[in-house]
């Protein structure tokens, strides 16, 4: 973590009131923290747009009773092991599995893997969560 | 516009450097302006989530050669005239029309109208742009 | 418009029931129309991701009392007239103007103009609505 | 899994060509599978909009060197244990941790927890991935 720098910001009083109400509701202790988070959100969006090194999670659900499906999903993950950190598997109910793959790599590679997992027959839904390796938002 | 209030913000030096590069690239003159915009973005999101009075545009494209389509779209707009401010019509090419409906009203009503226009047979694509009446972000 | 092609789709019965309920609620007359729209949505997303020729609207609000602001916004639009089709201006209230710029051009150029308009001092909120020129989704 | 139902869909030939190219690129074996996925995407969006029972993942990154942070995050998770299924912790580098919380519950509760985790001082970025319990998209 780097040294804290202090600077002044000018804002319309009414707008500041609204912001204060919003951040209190969201549980922030100070304006600086809330603004820091807004800034980081923008920087993370930029990382993904510029195809930089990112981190994220690919979440998908499928029916594990479907013959051969688990092994196809495992094979596909092994083919991309250079960007997969680990996988968490959750039994949602008798049929549905939730699998969460933590990934780190170039944004385009992560998106490609998410598309590939999503399009496997029997995968019911897939979602990609975009976050950062943390380095560029320290 | 209300009176400007000045307050101090503390941020990690490295994070501030990255933010400064980002806002320079986007053409902002000062940090205050860039932060003001991030704050307003959040407030506008909140307006829509909380089903407040909002403004926006519904944009859709369709083939005007399709018999009866224009009049169906006009009828539908008249049925919702209480939230429609005005409509702009653009001839994209020989077939395709771009129609832009400026709307103001409750978020849920605007979304319902957008869905209705989008689902008319012959409408090729519809998009809803969410902005504010301006009052809550002054 | 091109010739209609008919093909068969297999879907789980329960899933189809849910889909039928959803599209009835949204006002679609047939499954074909609803599926056509889902397909077009995906194609339009792809156009934007692949930086193709697109159409869209840039919507922003600002306070027209702010000295020099209107002319800066007009200047900026003139500098990008090759992608701007037309502009619609709406007086939301005594202070707030809603301006809607219809655009057509490369996705990256449209996004750059949206960022530029949004970052002008005094512009309170800006939103970009992504649609298509219609050609690629006929 | 329920019984497969077969039905016919009519689509413009040119549009179908484009769709076929898109789904081949994404790795789908048949049109039915690709359409099934588009339908499920819409149904999952609806689940979240209507505040139904959903599943998802909350992903966030933080610096574990920050004193007291890990225990605050753990406490917060315990306070919401009724919607948390499990948590996966990944060491991205010397400083940055990636924590992935698998959740199941009402959409509004999940979103509230995501906001709470995101706003803890020291959490650098948080993202919410929205998927389904699988039941409503079988």
C-alpha cells in the first residue's frame, strides 16, 4: 500500500448531501473510502476494456446427472489451466451443481474460457464476474 | 446550481496517479469534475433502482416498408403519451429507420414502454438509455 | 427483408413453459418473434464488441444557464459531424436540458464521442445507447 | 430434466446465417442449444429483477496485511451465514487476496451483502455474479 495523499475536491452542496446519504446507506465510514471505491471501479473497467491482466470468476450451473458432462467440464478446465487458479464445487440440490472457477490472465482469454464453458451442452447458465489482480488498483 | 463546498479526500498516491492518467485521457480538466461525474453516475443508477422519476431515451430500429408497422408504433406511443416527450425519426438507409423516443416518468413505466416497443413484430432492435431528470443530481 | 426459413428446435418442456409465460408477459405474439429478438440482441452486442459500423444515441443532461456550455457542446458535435446524424434538444425544466445525439459510425468512435461529451464541465450525466444500423440484423 | 419438446421457428434466412456463424464461433453444437442458452439468460435476468430465490458469487479483493480486515470480513460473512454457502480464498500475490463467496437466497439480500462487503475499508474491488439456483431454468 502506498502513502496517502490528501487533496481538495469542490462539489455542489446539494450534490454532496445526496452523496453523503447514499454512502451512509451503503455503509461507508468516510467520503474518501467511497470515492476510492468509485475510482477503483473505473480502473477495473478499464483493465477489462484494454485487455490487460485481470482476475475474475466464472460461475456456472449444470446437472451432474447428465452423463459425461462433469468430465467434459473438467477436461475443458485442464486445457486452460494456465489461467485457472482453482475451482469450487457446490451441490445446490439433488440435480444442480454450482461451479466457481477463479481465473487470472488476459481479459480476452478469460472471456473466451467463460464462453466455452457456457456453451457446453448441459450447462444451464454461466456468468463472468470481472475483478482485478489488485496490482493496478493499489 | 447550488453553492460549491470544498472538502479533503485522502487517497493512496499510486491510485491517485492512475486516476489522474485515466481522467486526463477522458478529457477532464480537474479531479473535482471527474469525481463529480462518478458520483452522479451512482446517483442516477439509484434513481432507476428505486423506481423514481427519471428521464431516458428508447431507441429502436425497424423496416418502414413493413405494412402497418409505423402506425402500430405510433399508436403505441400515443397510448403512453404521458411519459413521452418527443420522438426523433432518422432514415438510416432505404429500409432501416432509427426512432428515438425521449421519455420522462417513473422508471418502471419507462421500462415497460421500452419492452412494449421492442416486442412489436418488425422492430429489429431496441435499447433503453437511462439518465436523469437532472433534479436529483444538481 | 430476406426469405423466411423454418427449422425445428428442441427444448425441455418445463423450460418452454417458462419461456412462453415470459414472452406472453412481454407482449410477443409468437415464439419465433421472441427468439428472433434474442438472436438480434446477441448480434448487436457482437457488432459493438468487434468495433463494427453501429448506430446509437448519446443522451446527456446539462444546465443551459451555464455560460458557454451550449456552445462548447455544439462545437464538440461539429468536430464529430461525420458520425452525428442529428440532435434533438428537450427542455426538461427551467435549468435542465436533455440532448439526444443520434450517431452512426465505428463503435470505438461513437464511444469516444460519448466520453468526450460526458466529460465536458457542466454536463450532469451522459448515457450511451447501443443499437445497430440494421444491416447486420436483417 | 424434463421431456424434450420440438417446435418450429421461422427466421429470416440472412439472420439465420449470421446466427449460425455466431454460435459456431462460440462452440455450440446445435441451434437448439444456443437458443436454450439465450432463453435461460433471459429467465435468470427475470429472477433477479423480480427478487426471487437466486444463486451467485460475490468476489472481492483485499490486502490481507491490513490489520483487522480479515476478521471484519469473516464477521460480516458470519452475520449473513443464512445466505452464504461457502467461501474460497485465493492468494493472488504477496498482498492481494481474492475471496469468492458462493451465495444462495433472495436477490435483494444477496445484493445487500455484496454492497456491505464492498464497502468495508480495505476491500479494493467487489463484483457480484448473478446466476440461478437452477430450479427455474430446468
